[in-house]
C-alpha cells in the first residue's frame, strides 16, 4: 500500500471522472476512512477502496462490456442488458491493472460496492455503506436514519440500505442485479 501514490491516483481519477463523480468519490473515500476508524478496519484500505470504487463509472458502456468479455469477467443477464451495472466489476479489474492495487480485499470491496454479496467482509460493508451515506448524497430513502445508525451498527445499516434499495428498484421498475436480492436474503436470514 505504501508504494501507491495517492496523489497520482487522484490525478488519474480527475481525468477519468466528471467533476460531480469525482467529488462523490472523495466523499466516499473520506466516509469509508471514518467508518473504518469507528469499526476497527484499516483506514488506509478503506480510503483507497472508497477512492477507486467508481473508477469505471464514467467509462462508455460498450467499453465496460468489452473489458469483461476480453478478460473473462463474469456477466449476468441483467448486466448484459444494462452494462452501466458493470462499473463495479470493471472498477475492481482497473484497480488491479491500472492502479496497481494488489490486495484482493480492496479489489473485492470495489467489485461488490453496488450489490453487496453474502458473507461480506468488514471492508466490503464499509465501502458499500459509505457509497450510500457520503455527505454529497441527498436523495436516498431514509438517509438521515441510515446515517445515524452507520456509526453504531454496521450490519443493521447494511440490511436497511439493502431493504431500501430493493424497494426503490421495485418501484422504479429498473432491472436489478440478482446479487442484490441474494445479499439481502443472506443478511435478513442472519437476523441482524
């Protein structure tokens, strides 16, 4: 980690992202670091994962599909039909190949920051939650409630975000990545 130049990474991200997405990225990085401090995770890992979580967000959808096909990144039917959903998986790939992140736990936190996954690590949860609650966010349902519990109970926060996300996707009739539903069922089954 110490050999990674965060200043250089930020400069690269400024070029790869639009201004609004870059500001969001900084918010997620700082929020991830704060959550890591509170919940006992490595701040440096959380900050880096937050910083790179949307590194593929502004990439052309066709390019995301090409990267997945070329490098054997598994795509489900929802992602094939809606390639904008691939930014997390492609972001994990870019974290390794372009930004030289060699820690699988950081790459996984980037890869699963939109859908979650059953059995998430603490770092996975932190980046997933930080993406939802960072200070620039203002449109998510129950945001004040979620922010209030994020620094108290990370698992309850995760479950609440998953519930709200599923309700939003059902109302909006947007196609959902099936991993989001699997993640919700897994954590609901744990009675967190």
